[in-house]
C-alpha cells in the first residue's frame, strides 16, 4: 500500500512539475527576438492552460502588428460576437503584390497557364472546427509564432501564401476552454473519471446553436461557414487542412481515409496526391517519435466536411485526427496523454503540410488547373432545372446556397415543361453544366444510389433538390427546350 501511495505521488508530481516550454514544439533554428512569444502576450505557455478564444485573438493581432509577414482581417462575427479572424502569411514582398498574386492564381484555374513553375502555392490551414478538440487551435499559437519568427523559412514564404484560420469555431473553443481550465487541479489528476474530462452538456463541439459546423461546408448556413466559404472561393487554395481530435486511446490519423469510401466524383489523382503528402507527415512524425496511421479509418465521401469539400474544388482536403487528452493530461491505454503532446503532434502536421506544399507545388498547381480544364470539357450542353410552383421561398433558399458557392444560375424567362414536369417563371432556376464549378454542381445534385462500400463514417447520399423538396430535372439536353 505504501509503495502504491508513493507511486501515485510520483505520478502526480511528474505531471504537476511538467515544465512546458515553447522549445518543446519548435524545430531547432534561429528565431527573430522581435516577435512576441505566445507567453509574452497571453500570460501562459502553450499547453499549460487551454487557450480561450479571447487570448488566441489577442495573440494573432499582436503577431500581425509585429511581423511584416502577416496581415490579419476580421471577416465577421459568431453568434456570440467573437471575431472570425483570418491571417494571411507570406513573404513581405508577396504582401506588396497580394492582390495580383491572387488574381493570377484564380486566372490559372480559368484560363490554364502554360507554366506554373513560378506561381505561388496557396495553403489554407484551419483548426479545431470542433471546439472541444482543442489541440489544433492551441497548436495554432505555436505555428503562427513559428511562421512569424523563424529565420529559416524564406524559401517557404516566398513561394507560398498561407491562409491561416486559427479557430474555425470560436464559440465552441471558448466553451471548452472554460470547462477544462475551471476544472483543472493544481496537481493534475489524469484519472478519466475526474470532472475535468467529463465536460458538461452541450459540450464545446458545436457552435452557439449547437450545430456541427463540420457538416456545413456544402449547405453554408452558419455565419462561421459563410465567411470561410467566401475565403475559400476567393483564393481556391491548393491544400486545405482540418485539424481535429478523436478518442483518447488513439494515436494520430492523417488522410487518405479508407479508399473504398471515397466519393466517386473525386478524381483518383486527388487521392494519389493526398497519399504523397502523407509521406511528409510520416517522415515528420518518425522524427519526433510519435505514432500515427492512415487509410484505416474515416472516409472522404460527404462534401459538407472540411476535408472533403476541397476535393470537389480542385484542392486537396486533409483531415488530421489526434487522440484527445480532453483536458490537461489523461490516462489512456498508451499511458498518460498530455495536452502539450497532442499540441506538438498538430504542430508537426501543420509544418509537414507546408513542407509538402513547398516541394510539390508544381504538381499541385498543375493538378488544380487540370481539374478545372477537364470539368469544362464534359456535359457542356446539359443543364439542371429546379423549382416549386407553389413555394418560391424553397427555390430562393436553394439558389442562395448556389450563389454562396459562386455557381452560375439563370432565371427562366417563361414557363417551361421538361420531361413532363412544368417549371414556372419566377419559381424556378436553371443551372447550366457548362461552367467552372460543374463538379461542385454534381456534388449537390447527383442522386447516388449505389456505393462501393456498405459502411460509412459519415453522410453518404445527400442531394440538395431532395433536401429542399423541390421538383427537378437533372442533366437534360439544353437543345430540348
Ligand atoms: Zn472533429
């Protein structure tokens, strides 16, 4: 008994005395002393406490103020009035020409430039869309510091535009930080039964109205999604990363997911590139001695998710899942999982993504242009029509979703009958297939009834004309009318 007591004391002591230092996360190198560290602004080390959104925002603003590599914008507010910040991180020279870099990038997806070797690659890095999966947003503190302060990344910054979204879900992050910090003991108790690890309902996963925002990338109904999708279409990133957490007994997952659960509208090349990017994560995790896996869980099917939505837009969406400490340190089948450890893994994946982007930029830029070039070649004389003769509001709100995705639609200039169905002027819209976002249109309107696999992690069949309960005709020949 005495021995057990001593052992318990030692365990408790080791967790209490765990000194978290910024150096734990950072690679060796030279750092600009003029850039404020997270601790100097928010008052505690990364991983010592769960960062509240207020402090996260305070630090991002401080970084933007002190670094000519970073600009910051507030794109709107959450239901609870928190800012929806986006940092743009690139070289100071690129910042001088940012709008022309953006236009050239978008132009490449419209007119397909012959040579992309001098083009900048665009990477969107987003964290903790589920607020109680906090290692992502807490890692964002260290990643942003690294990108502002490291003096060894000129090459990366010169060739990359990073759109950095430190918190996809500010209200959920704040709710979870309150819980974990309020219930933290002076001597951290890693017993999973401790109150700290039993977050009270409704928990921090969702936003203010308890919506899971990681199903809203396609429907775009929530304020957080609206500004994010606007940023996405404005820049069309080549890679988008989505940092999550999963059960505490797991290690670290990165995509590809289970191959048979990939949406058939996603080109095979997308999965091949995802796999090649994964080799960078594997190498980085080997270097720090963390375990990981790929292709054995999660899927890439429902386009309303952050890691799948980019796949139908010429981009590569990547899901990261870290086993959660769901507090400051928790016992698991693998031993005590500390919060700083989970943050370090997310930090490592964020950097390996940028390494892959830098080395694979030509491949990824060419892939994106091919994606849109091939879209324009097929079904050019076809269209979709949808409407409801009695309820103009349903039609209007479906059209609103399409507008948010920059999908071209037309009003009817007269009543029309197609395949025996009559569509009334002012109550119907036509979606031509001859447009840039043709594959995204298909993602919303295809009626899928056959699947390669009978199991899914997530949504499988979803068609917007059924979700909105409107009459429709899919892919009719325009010559018919
Ligand atoms: Zn999640």
